[in-house]
C-alpha cells in the first residue's frame, strides 16, 4: 500500500490513521449502489473537506478495496462502497464481534 506508514499490521495501520478508521466506519453504513462525492464523504465522516483533499486517506481506503472510485471526464470524483470487498466484510465481522463482546 502506498503512503507513509510504519505499521506492521493492518490493525496498526488503521489505528495509526484516525481519518482512515473514520472513513471505514462510515463505509459500513453507506448504501450499496449509491455514489458519494468527496463533499458528501466529508459531511458523513465529519472530516473537513480540506483534509480529505490534502490527505491520501480516501485513496488509502480505495486501495484497501473498501471504496470504489468513479471519475468520468469533466465530472467530480465519486465513491461507492465495494460490497465485494473482503476488507469491508472483515470490518463488519470485527464490529459484530466487538458488539457481542460488549453485551456479554
């Protein structure tokens, strides 16, 4: 994966990158088949639009396969959740496991 990270595990990568964790959490609630602009992602995540433009966090999530990037010539970049993503599936499973552990 591109980016400046010294994380030795996937968990460490996410833990070291708050915005990536926030974007992944948001992806878990995104509607399948819908596309979202960077502005909409900023609003949904609570991350400043300027930060999303300056940092590679959205691109990292695309590289992980959680989001798909769509760009037509002359159009604004849009993103959709990749329902075939193994990483997204495992993130959902992790969330379910944590919820179950907290209810025990």
